C-alpha cells in the first residue's frame, strides 16, 4: 500500500503541473489572440503570399500561396544540407584518415585544421565567408574564367547551363544501370559462395554505368546542349553572365562554412572509428594471408563503420539544424522565408513557429528512427 | 666502388645518395622560398607549367634518393620514418612545406607588416594590410556593447568579483569542504544574480539604471553563457534521472521534453522565445528579452546535458545500485551519494563538449536583437564611417572565441585525466 502511494504521488504531481502550465498558457494565448483579433487556424496557408524569394528551386512568385512559400524554404534548406553533407563527408573522411597518417606533417596539419575550425562559432564562420571573403571577389566584368567557362564573381558562381532533351530517358537509363549492377553483384556473391569463382564485378559495373547512358544518347534521342556563360551588360555598370546557372553567394558561403565546420566533427568520428578497431584484428587478418587492401576492405572497414556511422549521422542532423543559420545572411531557407517573412506579414506567431519547429522535429525524428533501425541491423549478434 | 644506380638507392654508396638527395631537396625548397619571399622566379625561361612543377619534381627525386632503409644515420632514419615513407607521402610532405612557405609572406604582411594601428580615423589606414585601428577604436563597443563608457567599471568590477568568488573552493578549509557543492549549486548563482542585477543593471543604491538592450559585446556573451551553464546543468540532471525513472508519467514527460528540444534548431527556439512566448503570458506581464533568451537557451542545452548524463548513468554497473539499496538508501540518497558522483565523473568530456557548444551558440542571440560580439560587428561594419573592414572584425572575433573555446577544451581534457579512476 505504502509503496503504491509512493509511486502514485510524484506522478500525479507531475501530471497536474504539466496540465496547469499548459492550461495557463492556452488560456493566456486565447485572451491575447482575442484582444488582437486573430483567430487560431491554418487557413492562412492558402492565401496569396505576395512576397518574392530570390532563390528558389521550384517556380514561385508573389502570387503563389504561403504553403508554396513554405515548400520553397524547405527545399532550399534541404539543398544546403544535401550539398553540405556530401562536402563535409569528403573533407571529414580525408582529414580523419590524415590524422592517423604516419607522416608527421600530414598528421599535424590535419590536427591543426580540426582544432582551428572546431573552436570558432559557426555563425562567425558564416559571416566571415559571406561578408569578408566572398566580398573580396571581382565584379562580373573583371572576373577571369575558372576551368574554361565558369566564373566566380561577387554576384555568385556562374556555371554553364545544361539544356537536356528527353532528360527522363537518360535518368531511366541510369536507374536501369544501377538496378542491373545490384542484381549482378548479388549474383556474383552467390557464385562466389557456392563455387568460389570471383567475377570481375567492378569492370562489369563500370561498363554498364557507361554503356547504358551512352546508348540512351544514341538510341533514346537524348541530347545535351551546353550553354557557356557570356558577359552581358544590363546597364552602365551592371553586368551579369547569361545564359548560366548562377549559385548565389549566400549559398556558397553557407555551404563552405557548414561543411568546413561539420567536417572537423566527422573527422574525429572517423578517427575514433578506425582507432577503435583493435590492432589484433589487423594482424590476424594479415596472418591468414589477406592483402593490405583486403584487410582494409574485409576486416577493418566493416568494424570501423559500425563505430563511425551513428555519431556521423548525428553530425548530419546537426548540419541540417545548423543550416537554419542561413537566416543570418539572408539565404532564403525555411527559417528566413517562413518564420521570418511570412510571420512578419501574417503575424501568426504560434502557427508559423509551430510548423517550422515541427518540420525540423520530424526531420530529426525520421533520421534518428532510421539510425536506430540501422544500429539494430549492424549490431554484433552475440550468442 | 659499387655502381651508382640513382633509381634504386642503397646503403653501399650511402653518402653519395644522401648528399645528392639533400642538395636536390634544398634546391627545390630554396626555389619556392625565393619565389615566395622575394618574388624571384629562377626558372622563368621555362614554359609555365614546367616552371611551376619543377620544384616538386626535383624535391621528389631528392626525397627518393635519401629514402634508404636502416641507413644507420639516426636523423636520416627519423626523417624517413616520419615524413618520407613512400613516394606518395613524400609528395604530400613537399606540398605541405611549399604551402606553408607560400602562405607565410602574404599572411605576415596582412597581419603585421602592412597593417596599421596608429590614429583613430579610417584615414589612418593607408597600408594594404589589416586596419587594426578599426578594432582599437571600436574595442569598447566590442567588449561592452552600447553600455555607457563612464559606467563600464561596473561590468569590470562585477566580473572580477564573480571570478574571485568562483575560486573560493580552492581556499576553503577542510571543515567547509562539504558545503562546497551547496555553495556552487545554490549560493553562488544567487550571488551572481544579485551582483548582475544591482551592479550591471543598476537602478538602486544611486546607480544609474542601464536597460538590457544596451548590454552587449563580449561581456553579454559571458553573462549569457554563465547563466545558461548554471541553469542547464541541474535541469539536465533532473531530466536524465527522469528519463531513467520507472514511473511512466515522469519517464515519458522527460523523453518527450528531451527529444523535442534536441530535434529543433536553436534559432527557432530563440524565435519562439521572442515572438511566440509573449503570446502565452498574461498581457500585463512583462519579461525582459535577456531573461527569455537565457531561459530558452538553458532549456535547449539542458536536453543535451541530460542525454550526456544519461550515458554516464547507463555506463554504471547494476551492482552500484544494488549495493546502495542494500545499505538501505532511498532514491535520492542513493543518487546523490553513490550514483551521480560516479556517473558525472564518467561524462566530464561530454559535458565539457556541451558547454563548449553552448558558448559557441551564444552569438545566435543576435536574431532576437541582442547585440553580443557578432551583432556588434554587424553594426560596426555598416557604420558609414567605417565601411570595408569586415575582415578585420571577423578575424578579431574569431581569435577571441578560438582562445576561449580552445582553453575550455584543454581544461576539460586535464579534468578528464585528473578524475580518471581505474575500475
């Protein structure tokens, strides 16, 4: 009896406190909104937004709805995160491996990089790239070509525009190549397990990956037109490059800062993972006659990846959340477009902030659910 | 005499190889050095790419010649083992050395030789390097924000007092040792609050009142990080205990709370505290912006602290709980005297990382209009009298933050070594 009361009372108190606090907040919110003449509801999402966004992946202008503005912001956030994740992984893996190099200079350069970029607030790094480094770039009319026909200017990075005909056929051919490679790999594995024969999977895969898209050009009617940027005068002093794909400087600054910053953490994860595989494993693998490449591929990597992947996913998540700092340099991401401009216009603080938070929350929860599933899959099955 | 084979250096003609190799290496580095420091290109008569790659090729060949295993020369072996194990490694070594040589003159001239610090107007900056005059003129703003110049001694005094009070633990006698935890967890924060409220904010005892909107610069960064550190730790500890509790209501509340704050970016939390939170308060109730921000950041970081502490709690063996229970300890007694001291010791690095993240997150408060150092930089940069010195400002702020964060991480590393106990 006594035990039951002991368990019941604290729970009751917590529950009451939560209900009271929530009740208090809702009551106040009700009164405040009544006073200001706002009604709670998500109907405003269908209204015309009447503001413009400078950089958008989907077609958008002021006549579209707030809901579409939300998607513009979300896509921009995802774009930055996607590029940032790829870049930071590449840099992070290289630096992480470099920190374990026997070469004194390489090891210390990598350590310097990590200590340097990790200890400066991300916001300052973004500001540095955007306001200091990228502002020192030349104007379009003074820009010199990089790699032949791309131009890095103060107004952004101009790259040649690719104009595709029948793009879908090309994409299908790549998809077909990938599917057939997966099938061939599993077939080769089966053959190896049953008969001990090894098929040259790598060459077959590469061949397929080249051949099928090539076929799509020859037979499928796909063709590609590359339009190189040409300087064009708009006014007496205003120049731009056309026709070209232009990456705005906000995007470049954000991607640079995010990937250089996150790469330091990924490098540490990679280093910890490789160090976490005991030396005995390497020696045992070498002693049964595996070549150094096989040791790395079959013994070290599978074990190291088990340690590396969970914290690295966490860093990807952090990168995605940190991309919200975009609002500080006016890159139109979810926070700036939706929680900034749209909120200013409609004044619907509760609805908009809650949607924004829920969006980030669901991205986070989805990724952590995926990671838990993966962790369970790769966990060592002990008997 | 043995035949010389320059493609396969061996021990027989050791000195021939070593001298030739060193000479080649020296030539390659000297060439880069000349072109970088004195802008002299010795090989200018060669076509562009060849002239560019020549030092690398010469250097690589030099490194190849001195790569002789077990030569018996101590320093040569050391060199080979550390920077010259293979051609690939040698090439990377050379590239890094060249990069350092190439980067030295421009950065030195920007930071020191071509920089200006004299004078106090923009016109004093004539060199092509950095304009430290800008930092000198704006230093007070970067440190104290818009806080009135003649009142800044109040900030200094209260910071010095706070630091002095923090060191009480080192000088207290054995008898008072047991009260230290109480002092740091409860009394010290209260003193700090009183100090900041009466001394920095003012308004009573004849001190002029300064509104929080005028606070700023690095001192605001310190104030915010200080209070958030103090608040987020106990909240995080309670949440961690709550998540491990076997009472379902408390457990699920903690899980929901932690996962919510960990799932959203800090910037949206700050947005919430500034635009959404006032809607939830009674109309005549006013809460200062700074207080709201401190609450928001504390709750946000508490979720991270909770996860770190939970890791420590999970790492403790069950025997510790059982032993404490068998001594007849209750829940709180068990946790305060047995579980938490051990668990916290385990998670020092994690907690230090969270605190570091907190300090690095404080510049974000500019989104709600509080001008700490990044915000002040933005303000100074757009001042019409001082346009075009963004680089100096950000380099300055980066150096300050780097020193703070690096010191913190080194300190936590020492702490970790100090409290490491063998199990």
